[in-house]
C-alpha cells in the first residue's frame, strides 16, 4: 500500500508542477484580466448593481421561493449550494497552508486571484445559462461542457475541438470531484476531528503508517451521511445547503472577528506583512528572491482557486439549475460568491492566523512548529482556551464546511457523468463518489491535497479556453442586459435555443 501511494505521489508531482507553474497560472490570469477588461471592470463599476441583485435581494420572494415542480432551484439555493462547494477546507486549512508555504504575501495573491476571478466566475455563469438546456428528466443541465461544445464548437473550424474539450472537461470534473470534492475535504475533516476529539483507544490502532482505525470509522460515518443526502438528488442537497451554509458562515465569521478584535493591535502589522512579503518574501519561504516570490504567488493563486473555484467552471453547473432566466442576473451571484468566499472568509482566516501569535511575522515560522492543518485551531485556542473549545470549534467548522463541499461537488460530478454517459446511470457515479469519500479518510494529508490541486488544474484548462474564446459573447450579453436596464428597446439575450426560435 505504501509503495502504491509513493508512486502515486511521484506521478502527481510531475503533472502538478507543469500545470501550476506554467500553463494553468497564465490561463487563469489572462482569463480574469480579459473578462475584467471586456466588461469594463464590471465588478467595480457596477458594484451597486450586483450588490443590489444579490445580497440586497435576499428577502425577495423570487429569490428565495422554492420551485413547486422540482425541476429547478431558487437563486438563493443555487448560491448556497455553490458556496457549499466553494467554502470548504480551502478557506481554513488552505489559507493556513498558503501562509506556511508561501508566507503572508500569499494572501495578497489570493486577493488578486479573487478580484480577477469575480469576472471569470461571472462569465462562466453567464455562458452557463445562455447555453443550458433541459435534460430528459426536464431538469436544467448547464456547464462548461455545453458552452465548449455548442459555443466554442460553433466557431469556424472548431467543431471537433469543442467536442473534445467538452469531453475532457467532463472527465476532469469527475476526477476533481474525487479530489477537491471528496478526498481533500474528508482528509482534513479526519485530521481535525482526530486532533480535537482524540479517542486513544481508536487512534492507537494503526491500520498502516499515518492511518488509524479512528480514521476509518470517521470515514464510514461520513459516507453514510453523504449517501443519505446525495442519493436524494439536487433538491435534497440544495435544501441542506440553504440551511447549513448561512449558519456556518455567520458563526465562523463571528468567531474570527472576536479573535481579531482581541488582537486588534496586530491588525496593521498583519496587513503590513501581507503587502510587504507579497513582493519580498521571508527567508522561511526558501530559495532566491525570484523563486521565493514565485512560490508566494503560486501558493496564493492555487489556494485561491481551491477556495473560490473561479476558473474551474464548477459552480456554473449548479447556477445553471436556477429558475432565473437572465444570464447576467445569475452571473452577478457568481461575483458575490467569489467575494464572500475569498474577500471575506479567507481574509478573516488569514487575519486570525497572523494576529493571534501562532505565526511569527518576523521569522515566517509557526510557533512550536505547528502544521497548516492545526494552525487555525491553535489560533482559536489562543482565545477560546477553556477545555480546548477553540480547536473543537474549528474541527466542527471544518466538518461542516468540508462536508457541504463534498455534497456540492457530488452534484458537479453528477452533471459531468450525465454529459458523458446519460441521465439514467448517474447513480453509478454517486456510488463511486461515496467510495472516494472513504478513500480520502485513508490517505495521508499532503497527498490528498496535492491530488486535489492537480485535478483542479486539469479541469481549469479546457474551461478557461472556452471562456476566453467566448468572452466577446459575454460582453455582448452584458451590454444587452445593461441596455435594457436603461430602457432601450432591444431583444433580450437569454438562451441560445430560445433566441434561435
């Protein structure tokens, strides 16, 4: 078993390095910059519009009301399900890992990735709604595979390229749903529960190096819970997400604000370290200055994408199930999704780590040599120290964050499977996904994380190619919506199939 994992790690490192140090990062930055420019910096120039149409519309019936026919979900349910998939381990352990490996400056590059990623995610969702269609069960199906095939594929000489990229994206989505959507999340759940709620009688029974009977039991419990929800379909996942996601986000933000508030004197030094080390990394990052800056940037972008998923083309698969008809309206929820995930939750996590004293801002080293997996828990324990309540809170937060991520990604994988093999066999995928959840409980921490990064990168590449090629259409649909908001008499651009009728 150990030799298998070593071979897997070696092969994964080769692919991971290629994607995240060359091709993937260039495409990610180029797409975010391009979509920001062609929409005239929409995330800033129309901040009032997208704020009003997202968080500002939370109490409107058309936003929160459930569909009676069961074939679509509300915009709020779509957001919660998408946030369930995005707000996960990346927002806690992922931020800590970025800081430990790349230094505080990695947070700055996470912000840059998020700022540009707002418009990448917006574009994905606009294209997702514009190219979505009903499947044979009458449910909406949308995603990068459809705008690659029907959008990019409609370009002169690109029919076969579009089809191939659509298939590749679907395959990579399946793999990513096993990585970021199962193994990576579950692995962090296990590590934190074992640390916060230690049961020696189970933890001391070793199955093989680094994995105990306790790990196996936690994995089996998670499999049972996931099966009870995911086998009920998107409606059950969405119903669970809309109840759990708002609660867990508010609770985590409240706890983080208490810690940062108590350590308010360290807020300015923390921000200073973020900006300073973004371009002049600490010695702890290692290597020459150029290599250290590259490490800092790569960690920021990798963990940013892992966290908010802008560029993966993932969340569009649930946003496309919304009962909203306007692509731009649903696209604005995509902007808010990235904003909430990275600019709010990830930033607070970073401040918790950098202000609490568990990370030395002068040396770039963790106090007591703590790992990224337990750094945030230690930060919470520094304030909520009674009975280790802080680390227990973080373990529960990671459990809820990560478990809802697993549920959201189950839907993404289901849609990818549906595209490749049809609607009738999707339960086969769901069973495989449950097996991968268990597998995640039995992997070593670093390997599960690295595999997730690799699958993210593979999934990202065909999606970003599609978004770049169709960016002109995104600009056109955006202008069409804004013109109609101004009262101009222009034909709405809602869906390519309806538009052609």
